[in-house]
C-alpha cells in the first residue's frame, strides 16, 4: 500500500510546482465562471495539488492562487449573469442545469442576500450557479465580493492545510511504518466525511428557503 501511495504522490510532486499551482487556480476559476465545477470539482484538484506542497512558499502560493481563482471565476460568473444570464438560463445548457437548481439558488439569494453568497461557496452546484444568479439580481458586486472573499479564504486554507498536512505526515512515518498509507487515507477520508456532514447541514438550511419565492431584489437586512 505504501508503494502505491508513494507512486501516486510522486506523480503529483513530479509536476512542475508553478504549473501545478496554476492548474489548481485555473480549475477553481473555471468552476465558478463557466460551470466546469459541475463536472470536475475544483476542490478535488486543489486537494490533490496540496499533497505535493513541501515548503511554506508552496503552501501560501497554492492558498493564494486558490483564493484568487475562486474570486476571479466568481467575478466572471457575475459578469456573465449580468449580461447574458436570462439567455443562458433559457438555453440548452441552462435547461440541463435544471430549473429546480436555478430556483434554489435564486430563492436562497433572495431571502438571505450576502449570507447566501457566503454559504454557497461550500455547497456543490450552488457555488457554480450563485455568481450567475447574483449577476442577474440587484445585489451589488461590492457586496457580493465582501461576502464571498472570507468564504474563499476559509475554504482555501482548509483544503490546502488538510492535503499538505496529510501528505507530510505520511512521508514522515512511511519509512518506519508499513501501514502508514492507511493513516493518510484515514485522514483524507475523515476530512471528506466532515465536509460531507457540513454540506448536509448547510443543505438543510438552504432547503428552508429554496421553495419560497421572494420579492426578486436579493436585498435583505443581512446585506
């Protein structure tokens, strides 16, 4: 098992660190701007890339690029929603996303405003749709960024920290413990289970508003 994990981690680490970091940022950018995240989750790419981090510079570079990619992609998503949102929603791609998902994002934003922007960063589908929906709403870009930025910071530090810590811990004991790979797998699995539990709780919160039509302006006292 250690040999297999060594090969996998070695493959990731063999990629040029600058290229690896930029690719992680690119996937994060794309998932919130052109809906790539509905197919290839950017958080998975960041977690994989973080297993190759072995210096403070590499750590903070990946965190910074992930934050910048998330905010940049969301900004493009906002612009797409502002200028092409209704047409995109009525298109074949919009139909494949599903009217239920559009309404869910729209109603949650309409009832919770900025709080919905913050929470959406941690939920699948919503984190890709919310920038588009915000662009179609009356919520200002500045307000959108003020709520999204801290969520992106929390998200980025969490994923990069867990991936890099798990890989570093594995490398430090793999030479002395033949079952070290299982500890790495347990750490990653434990993190995914925690993420899953948090997402379930947030999903239940979103469900309280997803079927309640608001007034259509996406501005609430929480803004």
